[in-house]
C-alpha cells in the first residue's frame, strides 16, 4: 500500500511525500519548500528518490534544487511549460504513463493555469495529484492558457473514477466555497459541503484530499457543462460558461 504524508508548506500550500514501501521509492509531489520536505522525509524515515512537478511556479518547483542536491533524486516534470523547471530528468506530457514500483502513473494534460501543467493519476491507488489545476470547489487562475484549453483539461479530470481522492496543492477550499455558493446557490449538496468545510477549518483540520464524486456534484468549474450553470452564467457551450465563471471568480 502506498503511504501519503501530507503537511502544510509556505502559507497555504500542501506538501506531499508519496511513499511506496515495496520499492522503497519516496516521491515529492511538487517542492514548495525544499528544507521542509527534507525535514519531513527525515521525520518519516524515508529517503527521497524522486520529485514530480505539476507546473513551473516557484511554490511548486522552487525546492527542486535543494532537494536534488541533498538526495540525488530524479525529477519528472511537464514537457510543455513555457518557463524552465530546475533539474528535469524526465519530461512528460499528457497521455504518457510510467511506473512507481508496481503502480502505474498516468500523466494528464491539465494546462490552463500554466501552459503545460500536468496532473499525476495513480488508478490502482485511486489518487490524483492535481496541483493548481483543480482545487476542492475551485480551479486555478487562468494565467497562461485559454478557456478552451482549461475546460478541456477539466473535462479530462471529470473522467476520473468518482472514488478518486484529489490531492490539490493549496488549502483554498473555504474561500472557494464562498464563490461556489454564489455561483450555484440552489445546490443542496454544495450547501452541506460548505458547512462541513467551515467546521473542518474551525477545528484546524485540512479539507484536502477531496473526493471526486463530491467535486463533480458541487465544484462550479467542473459543472460548466451543466444546463443549470449555463442558464445562470450564460454562454452557448461549456467553454463560454467556464470562461464566465472563471472571470467572475477573478473579481469575486
Ligand atoms: Zn501555480
Ligand atoms: Fe500554487
């Protein structure tokens, strides 16, 4: 069984160490803070062997150099970014597969937040690391991509099995919930989810990982193809509805 060690990093990132006891591999999912990752691995007694970056932003790849220098790990990162990522050994794009021990890893193109953003899906483990493409009740800002590209990315994520646990890169859920309630006020599942999120945050607990099944029913950005959302937000197709939602969130 894979183990995931989740810990807060920087102001609102999550750090993840993915450990496979059978093969001895330990993977850093993104590297917001090199020294903190090294400290957490030591606490767990795990030797870091790999880094998988989701995109080039410094709160996702800024620790690559320190971790590689300290451990000699190999770095897997998206092939199609427009800005460099330190120390890449294996550049991957959407549709590629590789192995972690006996676990298959599917690379999903989730460009839109950045041009070449990728997600890592491990179907046998029922988990996906989505970086800043998909958050609990939200999605990343559209810094480099187009609405067409970002919607296509979300449409790919929508095909993940509903039981998939979504490990996103930030604890943004409570503020995302405020926009989601504004975007989709009549959704009873969303109202219940938002209450649960508020209770968790009050208790100091993480809201991540998120269950895909729940996101499919409540995340407004994943529901841009839903007739109710189209009616409220306009647009002749899901791309246009997504664009309207994304623009509204930017100034909410
Ligand atoms: Zn980012
Ligand atoms: Fe980020």
